C-alpha cells in the first residue's frame, strides 16, 4: 500500500504528463489542417477532460475521506 504522500506525487506527475499530451494534441490539431475553428471543439473537450482529471486527483489525494 502506498503512503498518502507517494500517491500525491505520482498522481501529480501522471496528471501533468496527461495534460501535456492532451494540450499538445489539441495544439497540433488546431495548427494543422483543421485550423483554429476546426480544432476548437476538441480544445474545449480537452480542457474539460483535463479539469476532470485534476478534480479526480484532488479528490483521491487531498480531500479528507469520511
């Protein structure tokens, strides 16, 4: 079983790597053939998904469990 501090560090590293990948993918779609307006729906979805990942990280590592 991992300690709480190790869970926080590993979760933060994984979430940052995930966010870099998703935002890089969004950037490449928006600057490529699709253009800004073609990549905008994906960018909105990507922002929402990264926010959900950050909330899950907070809920699993920081929030006090009852």
